[in-house]
C-alpha cells in the first residue's frame, strides 16, 4: 500500500486545503439555496453564477495541471464539481417553478 493518498482520498479530505475565497462564497450560496426565491429568474441567476464559478475552477485546474501542481489541480477540480452540482440543482428548480413551460408542453402533447 502506497504511503501517498490517491487523488480520490485527496478530494475527500479538506484538512490540508486552505480556505479560499471561492469556498467562502460557496458556503454563502448554500445559505441562499436554503432561502425561498420569488421567481424562476432568481434560480436561473444562481445557476448561472455556479456554472461560471465551475468554469473558473476548471480553468484553474487546467493551469495547475500544466504546472504539475497535483494538489491544486485536485482542489480546483473538486470545487468545480461542487459548483456544477449546485448549478444543476438551481437549474432544475427553475424549470420546475416555471409553470408556463408546463402549459406549453401540455399543449404540444395534446396537439400530437
């Protein structure tokens, strides 16, 4: 057995990872997720913000990989993945809350 942790083990432990601004913002947005939003537009905006953050972390992971910094690559990849999951959740809620889309699909189904 290797004394070095695998990439999965590195992703699962946060004890060596310093708290960054993006982690703090992720915690703040998780608090927002617990709140009730008024419109589907607000959910779409939150989804877009998380997709944007995920893209930034993917770019940072790619740069770190180019430099051979495996720890930074793993950290950014994990953060990108978390933002992507949050973005998909917000996008799903936005679609479920959009009653107008349900009416359109119901009308299309009845016309067929």
